[in-house]
C-alpha cells in the first residue's frame, strides 16, 4: 500500500509530459466501431493517427451511392451499420464501477480537434467467482482503487486546465465541414440504422443532365410514354410508335419552301406583312439563290432582284434557316469555284456573319435546262474548294430539273466524295395523275439512296412548272398534294423536301399576300408555329389497309388515305378521296390516352375539329372528310 502513495506523483509527471505532447500533436486514441448487432468491440478499428478528421470527405463518382459516411474518416460504407453507443458488455453484474468510470473518463479525453461522435469502448472482462479485479463480486480493497482512480481523474482535469485546454463539453459532437460529393446521377444521404441523425453529414448532390446540344424548335408532345404493346388486330390502319423508320431524323432543315426573288419588293419577304404571314408557319428551311456582286451578295435566280444579305437576315427574322443555292456568274448553273468560295466566306467566317452561317449549300440550279456539261466540268473543283473553306458545310448537287438519273450519276462520279445530298426537282401533279402521283416521290427517294449511297433531297416541287394558277393551286388539290409529297419523300429516306415557292401564284401565297391551299398543306406539318403539334424528330412505322408506309405500290384504301406518323405522337392523315373515309387506327406502344384533331377544309385555314378526346384499347376511330389533310395529335 505504501507504494501506492508514490503512484500519484509518478502519474502526475507522466501526464504532464503527455499533456504537453498532446497539446502539440493531438494524437487520437484508437476508436472501435461496432458493426451490425455485435456489441463486443473491437469490430472496426481506426488506428491512431496525427489527424483522423477529413473536413471535406470526397466520394468518387458513381451512379448511385447509398449507405453512410464514416464520421471520422469521411469514407462511405454502403452496407455497414455503425453503433455509437458504448457497449455495456454481456457478462453478469456489470452495473458500473471501474469500467463505467473509465469509459466516461476516456470519452472526455477524445481531442476536440477530431470532432467525432464516436465513443470509445473499454472492454471489461466479467468477474470471476470468488473475487478478482472485475466489477462483480466482492472488492478486497474496500473501494480504495475506485477512490484512487477518482483522484486521478481530478488530477487529470487539473492538468487539462494547466495546459490551457478545456475538456469536451457534454453533448453529442457533430461532424465539422460539409462533405463534397463528385457529380453523380444519384446520391443517397439516408443513414443506416444505428446512427443518430445528428451525426449524419448531408452530402452535396449534383443533378447531372446531359445537354442535347441543339436549338431545334419544339416538336410537340415531349412526354409521350411509349410502351411495349403491339397494335391490336382488326383495324384498317396501324401506327406503331415502337418502331422508327430507317430514314434520316427530322429537324428544321427537313421541310421548307423557296424564296422567289422575282416577286421583289412587294410579293417578297422584303415586305414586312408578307414576312409576317410566312413566319406564322413556324421555323422552316428557306431555299434561295445568291451570287457575289463585287464585295456584296445579290439575288441569283436568273438575275433576280434584291439584296442577298437582307434576304438571309429576313429569313432569320422569321425564325427560319437559310439554304443557299450558289448560283453562277450570270445564271443559275454557270458555277464558278472562286465565287462559290467567296459566298462561303461571306456568310460563314468567324462562325457566322451577315446572317450566317449557312450550313447547307446547293450547287447551281437545274443545269440540265442549260449547259450540264459545263456544270459537271466545274462541279468537282467547286465542291472541293467550298469544303476546304468550311469543312462543316453540307453540299447538295446536281439540283436536276426533274428526276434525271443520268445527271445525278454524272455528278456522283465526278464529285461524289464532296456531295452529301443527291438532289432533284419534280412537278408531277399536273401531268394527269394529280394527287395520286405522290407515291412516286417515295420510290424515287429510295432509288437515289440505293443507287448512289447518298441522302436523297427533293429541293423543288409543286403541282406543275408553269405556275399558271387554276386547279392544283387554288383548290383542295394544292393542300393535299403538298402535304402528301412531303410525307412520301421523307418516308422514302429524303433528307429534306422543299416546295416552290413563296410567291408567283403557284406556291405559298397569292400575289397580294393571302395564303394559298399549299400554305396549309405545309402548315399541317409545321403546326402553324405552335398552334398544334409540329412534326417530330423521327418518322415511325404506319400502314393503311395492310400496305406499309414505305411501300410505293398503293392500292385500295391505302391509295385514298395516307398516314405519316412521328415519335412525338403526331399523325398526318390525308384523304385524297372526294368522299369521307372512316378509319380505325391501331396504336402500337399506347393503350390509353387522348388526342386532338386539326384539319383543313377544301380550301381554307386549319381548324381544330375535335378537342381533347380519350381513347382506350389502343385504338382511335376517326372520320376523315373528303379532300382534307389532318393532324391527329396523340397525347
């Protein structure tokens, strides 16, 4: 016992040295974490280190992080449940005593700098029967050791104060700093069971949404939920939203019109009222011919009129995109490499200027109506020089006056490496076949794709080339024909279909500015600038009377009714017959929903003829009046 009296002095000396070192290094004791329901430490050990706290824990990117954040190391443990309550042991007769006092003592010794909520377990062995140093049974020292330890506690507290340190205050410590999580699509901050909410760090969560990288105008219903159901049997028409057609995607360049420079300045986009009427169609591609005139740009259509720069800027003002014909020095087809390169630089340098950039360039216009030999001779040099001036552009040629296989073949053989679109024109409605001639546009596009390996491009079309007015322009045939040609061309794989023209009595507007039937045939596709659904980004499979939309051999009901459907739920329905046609459309990918119907009459504006109507059983039944074009917008 007498030696015990020397022990306090020895401990005071040791703790004085310890306190001095402690104040400088902040060494932490080992910390034991219990995992799951196991109350017996040690379970998971954090070894003593100079600093056990990471004030800004970092988590590597992952698609989903669950579990907990270790309050000491900052490491995420997805499946470990950490107990922060000291184990009381499982042996008998451990109500308190030395072990309990030591646990309380040493838990106050955790340095303030660690800011941890974890408590230290002191493992105590159960007492042996008949005595020993455990907590149970008799105590041969009559409590002297407990009193001695109490004295040591008091001495240690004094040492803290002498060293200028304050022992931790009561309460549950919290983690200092906010963990930073690297971007991930989903991060869970929900703690595992067993961790008090006060010690769970709240990670910073980033929402990562990839950009589409496009400014393509809205295409209508973007929330269409496509399922897996097949179209029901027993219908006379089918639209299968599950199956995209193997054709180019649709964008603002897919459907367009032509600026007729001959109408300058009144019947032309230089006129604000004229421009406003055309803008109501919505964003479109607008094709026009331009040529260099010194250091400026002039109209190029056969020596047409107007300021080329103003034309391009007016197209932009209509929320459209320009598609420029690089015309020749004196006409449409006497193309010149130097002049064509000047045009590219004029609009595209610096990423775009003077209303540019212009992304699609057409080389000349209808050379088979003039000197096709001279055109083919200059085509390779012209296209090569233009691509060198701006490699990002797309080039279309030869802009044949009709479906001229010979000229297209010669263009492909001469400059095929620089040509993106194989282009041609067509005016077939007035040849006696009328609106029933439109499936030809589907098979012609398929022929170009299969023969030349190029994307087909229908760059000028209308009822006939005379622009003489009368039937086919001013009656129902104009609207039905235009809408059908666009659908058949795109379903055949054409990259774009551009009608002719905005004026001249044979296109979009009458001289004077009133809309012609063709205006509404174009507008049924565009949605009239948001009045109803615009064309989607991809055509999907459809059929009428068992005849697939990609089959040009139409007969029976498919000869009278055409359906062109898109991935946004829009269906363009055309009835060429003079009488009404009743159709039931079986829908693949949809079982229930609603739809609206917008429709032309025989000559007038597009109107909503059916408000929101529910459907069930994957079917829509509708009556299409004779000589009409409809937009069935499925939601």
